[in-house]
């Protein structure tokens, strides 16, 4: 399976629309980086996108806490096993903030908390607060056009926001906090699952009219 960033293609107008819509306040896609985040278009469906990000951000000596529907525990366990990632699974419908805190306190090797398809805003805010307190990275996946907006990234302490319509559509968007994205260099467990490399490819064709960046 090949996952790639699509630059300068017929889909670029749709990518620009998604980024402009997400950033709001008239932020041009060319200057999206001024928000402190990077927008990376990935030709992948929902499952492929999440697999790509797991491969890219979880280092070889770190574990993952995955908050997801218990009906998909087996498939995500298999995906993580294939990537060589130790994963702790928590049922998105039953887990509480105190459960998350207990898991983190008992496993110092967990570096990332990933919430897939979690619609409870209060729970996301609580998990984000805990992630910040424990100095863990927080990854959130949501359906494009969902309720999470640019203003929510800081309040929820989201480092990576993944947006993809469905498993039937291969156009997805990653909104990544730049200060976290730079730490993903060399992490990828598979060469074709490398968000950092995709970001660098997009930077290579970025407008030359650059303004000062912020981490």
C-alpha cells in the first residue's frame, strides 16, 4: 500500500478549501503555517491515514494509548502489531478521564494518546488536559466537517488532528502542531508511512513569499 502527499494535482483546490475552512478568518492556505500548525494532504482513507500517523509519530521505544470503539479493538491491535507498536486499548464509550490518568501513571512508556471517532467534546478536553499534564502528545481523528475547529486545538491540547471523510474516500488532511511534527523526523516505521517526509515534500513547493514562522 502506497500513501503519498498529493501536491499540485487536480485535488489541490479541494485541499485549499479544506484548509481555509478549517483555519477560518480568511487564512490563506499558503500562509496556514503561521498558525503554528501545518496542513498536510494525504492520499489515504481513514484507516490508512491513522495507520500512517501511528507509524510516523510513535518512536521505537514508546507505546500508544488508543481510545476507540471496542468493536474495532481487534483490527487496531492487529494494525499496531504489524507496525511493531505496543498499544493499550480503551473503550471510547466507557473510558473516563480518571481511567486515562490511571493508565498513564501505570505506563510511563506511553508517549501518545490517540482518540479515534470520539465525539464527546468534554472528554476530549479532559484527555487533552491530562496529556499536557503528563507531557504526552494527543492525536485526535474526526470526520471532515466535524465539530472540532482551529480554535479547539489549543483548548483540547491537540497536537495532530486527522480529518478524513470515510474508508471509501482517499482524501485526508492532517493538521499537525509544528513543534511536534519536527520531532517525528526519522520515526517512521515504514518508508511509505512517513508524515514528516510528506510535510517536507509540501514545504519544498511552498510559496517563496514566506513570513516568520512560529513553533
